[in-house]
C-alpha cells in the first residue's frame, strides 16, 4: 500500500498538483517527503479517533483541499469523516484487500463489512478496486456498483529493464552477500514477512522439493524482506537444518530490489490473501518467471503469463517447483509474454493517467 501511495504522490506532483500526505512516522514518510509531498506526521490512537478527525478536518479547511484519497479501513473511516466535516467535495476510499478475505473471525469480518459499506454508501464519492475480481467481492460486501471504480496498480517498466553486464554484477553481489553460489538456481520470495504472504508454505514446499531425486544439489531459497514472522522463519529454517540452503535477508532498502531480482531464477508468490500483487508484477516486468498461488486476483493479473499452484498447498507448490526447474531452460516465451502484459496493461503511465482522469471527472461532477 505504501508503494501505491508513493506512486500516486510522484505522479500527481509530476502533473503539477500540490500533494499533502498524513501518515505515521516511519520509512514511508521519508519516501513521500523526498518525492516532494508536504507531509504531516499523524497517528491514529483508536479505531475511531475524534482528536485525529478534528485535527484533520481543520487541516483540510485551512489548506483548502479539493480531494481526499484515504487508504485502508481505519484511516479511511477517520479521514473520510474528517473530509466530510471539512466540506471536501471529493472523498475517495480504498481498502486494497477486500475485508471478506481478511484472516479475522467471521463475526468481525461481517461487522467490518457492514460498517465499511455504510461509510462508502453515505460518505464517500468513490471506492477504488484494484481489479474486476476485487470489484465483484466488494459488491458482495455491500458496496454499490455505482460507487466502485477499477484502477489497477502500475509499475515503471523501464526501471526493470537493465543490461546484461549490470544484471550479472548485481547477481554476483547479492549471492556473495548471502553465501549463495554463483551457479546456484535460486527460488525467492520478496516482500514483508507476514502470515498472509505464505513464507511458511514456501519453506515447506522447498523442503519437499529438496527430497526429489530430479533436482540438482545447488538449489537455494531466498527470503528477501523482514516483518513479524522473521524470527519464526529463521527458527524454522534452523530447525529444518536448512541454514546453508535458505537465506533470509531481513529488511532491505527498496532501492536494492532490482539487485535482488537480478539474483533470482524464479519468483515465488504464495500469498493466501492479496489486494493485487505488486511484487508479482515487478517480477513479470523484470523478466523473472513467476510461480504464484491461484487466488482469483492473481489469476486475473497474471493470466496465462505466470504459473499457478493451489493456494496454501505446499505439496502442490513443491510439485510445480520441480516441474518448473526441469524446464528452466525453456521459459523464454512465458517471460516475454509476462513483460508484454505489464507493458500493455500495468504501466505507471496508465496508472497515473487513470487517477488523473478520475480526479478531474469527480471535481467536474461537483461543480
């Protein structure tokens, strides 16, 4: 979500708009500041925070804000109410992963869906869905179709096209740093370590993969990223006796992502819940074969240009890893198709243009 906001910030600034961001202290705050946004550090202390709402409403009035675009349920709830009180004419909400797919008790999902759909119906101008499948799910959660607009994420395709010499140099650097042989075959998962991202599924699948008689000795697994599950993953790797075959980087600078992709032979994307799958899109743009879970949204984004396994099923993932490894030298057509799909449907230019048109249309509608 933070990358999505950064992309919006950069795109709107590039098009000559003034951009304000309210967000908590942290690394993303620095991203937005460095991009040129006017950033206010603000943290929600409660799910419903009257002080936050009042402060934001005053800020919006003082700065004569035309559009408020809020992300994720807690912030949306408070920011949209503040915008309503401040008389902001365009109020856009965006919960990236549909609430009904959250890993919380059913009664909490139902209550959250009811409250959120009520908010969108009566206080929001539009709710964004990242794909058509996300739109359909949001409609089942009670959000009217007329309130929904579909705008997919995008990536800067050119950023993921690098020359062979640069790629080889980055590959050597990363593999040396994490004690991976230069000639190894590397499966990797890039992204934060949280339960829905499927790191444990990938680790168990890799364990099964190594039991196959068809695989070479030099096959490694790379977990790039940190998060709440990092210590759990490190312990599991140690308990399985795989510390020499599984590398865990911890948090990495986002500017190093291209280097990490350079060191990867296959990108694993075993999420059990996703709003879109931006890392998968980045892998497709870079030219890395992608093997991901068969969530409806990922099938929609990847279509026939990536490979799928049954979500949450580590044995099925292991089987697909074996099959993919066996045809590792014949993936050129798949790779080319994935990159073309990103260029045609998910470019950053298309992303920014879609939001520009949405913002302009909504402003015209209230005049």
